C-alpha cells in the first residue's frame, strides 16, 4: 500500500476498474496465448461475455455501467437526445446523467475515488478525489479536477481521445500511430495514479480500443491488410493491463470490462432516408439538416442508433399521429422494421423492442417508442441532411454489438453467467463492502 493509506490505516477492500471500450470477449478469449495477462485474470479469477444495453452506444452505455440502471433512470439514450416537448436535440454530457454514479456512492461512504477518462462525465465532478472527463470533453484544461491533475496531464501530453478522422484514410498508418500515442499517454496517467495508491476506487477507461475497432475490425476478422497491426495494438493493451495489475496492492480487486461488443460492419443503414422513402417522414423544404426541419405530416423519425419516435400529437410540437392511433401506428412501424432486409437479403433487425420492454424509470419522457437492435453487419444511422441511398458504405468497417461485451473480475468467487452491463456497479460496490439497497439497481452483484 502507499504511504497515504498506511498513515490513515485504511486497509479495507478496494477496486481498480479498467474500461476497454468496445472490446468483444471473443477477441480476447480466442487469443489467450497472445494476451497472457488477461488470460491470467481469467485463470485466477473469472471472465466471460456479457450483454450490453439497448441501445449499445457508448453515450448510453457508460452512464448505465457507472450507475447500474437503464436509460429510463439515467436519462441518457444515445449520442443525441431530444428535448421534452421540442424538436431541439442536444448531446448529453455528465450533468445530464440523472442517476447516482458509482463513485458518488463510494464518496458518500467516506471513500476516495480517482476517475479518469470515463465518457459522458464532462464537466468533471468536484465531490471526488480527482477526475478527468473523457469522450466529449473539449480539452484537458477544462476537463480535469483539481488543478494539480490538469497540470500533471498537460506536462505529460495526455490525450483525451485519438484523432478519429485519421481513420477515414485508406492508409491507416497515421491513424495507428496516433492510436498508440494516445494509448501510451493513457497508460502513463493510469500508472501514475495507481502508484499514488491514495484511492479506494480507481476507475479509468481506455477509449482507444473502440476507435481502433471502428476502423480495423474487419481487417482482423477477414485477415485484411492491417490484421497484424490490429493484434499488435491489443498485445500492448494486454501488456499495459498486466503491468497495472502488478502495481495493485493485495487488498485491491482488478475489474476489466467493455461497454459493448464489436463486429464487422457491412452496411450503413440510413434510417431516416428509409422512412422518407416509405412515406413516414417528410420535410418542410429541400434545405433540411435537423430534426426541427420535419414537416407536420411526418408519422415517425429516427435518432441514432436505431431509435424510432412516433410523431405523436400532444408530445411532439407538430405531432400528426393521434394518441388513440399510437399503438396501431407503432405496431405497423415495428412490423416494417422487422421485415427490412439489406442488399444481401439478410434482415437488418435482430429484434425490435418497445419502450416498455427496454426502458423504465423517472426519466423516460424522451424514451424512443421503438429501438432496433441490429444484426451484425448493419450499422444504424439517422441524420436529417438526407442520403443518396438507404444502404451505403462509409469509412468505418467495425460496429458496436449488443452481445459479446467482456468482463474480467480478478476474484475466483465471481460468477459471470447471464450477466449484463447493469451488474457491474453493484458488483464493484460489493467487492468494496459498500452497503447499498439492491432494489436501486437493474442489475445484481456477481460476487
């Protein structure tokens, strides 16, 4: 243990959580011979695939993972959400998360939490020991608390995120180099504060894994040009996780998890273009680019990823569907989505779930009426600028999946069977001996 802990005499159970955004369990399990550090956790503790949430998008997943409750409670459904009673949309940030975060529970219990690079946490909270916000943060200077943390990160060329635009080029070398630099800086920051050993909960996220998967995953699955570079990147991730594990004190349990799985992307599906072709969505004029540009005759519209809203009278400002027709219209749209097939003849939807099936809570006013969980290969898009075709191909060749997220717990008593993202928060609290009301969570402890 560190000097600070020895002084305060705190030798209770602690947890170090390392997020590996978008890493599918099968990728790790199929290469245990190469990823020996994660293999060691699986052998000494417990590991397995878990389910993500609906929808499996990082902006919704990380609030769910860090609170243990569904988007109906967190109030965050995706990268873009709709204002209540309006067609205005916004990008959810940390203050939009309405449920209690894991580290808040630790702080309320008298513990200290170091929180580094978790998506959807900007601006940084000031009731924790230290925090640098992750994905969607404008820069380190505004994203770090306290000032000493920001100074350290600035001095060490810390990066909040990789430059994803580099991945759009067919030549991936510059993107791969940038991904390594970002990963290296993240590891150095994690190592520094793991060595401080003055925390009860360490919670840090490697986001770069998600970025690499978006642009290189098909190279991995189909023996493409950059398969070796893909695996080399993951060998480094495994090495860094092993080195961090070696630094942990005996009273610290290591947990490694992803927020969703990953698979190869074959087609981007432009769902608002599909709705327009099917006569469900119209615009006020040809110059349209936002949700607010839809016409009053619109029956439904979509937000990413695969969320569908009925343009309902009394809820939407220019709602066209009477409330007494809501169920029939929604059923009709659901059937059409279930029958939608791609150019390859395969169904786009693995399943289509209603808001009642997927969401519940005090903040479900903006819950989508239907959410499509896509089959592997179909990446669901929903812009309002218009697209040339419903099905297209973009710069990415990897996409999120609901299944095959990963969880490693360095504790042989943990069970990972029929588990999902909601189980992680109560599991961490259980490992730390922090009391909680089990009815507050959609998941349950795995230990």
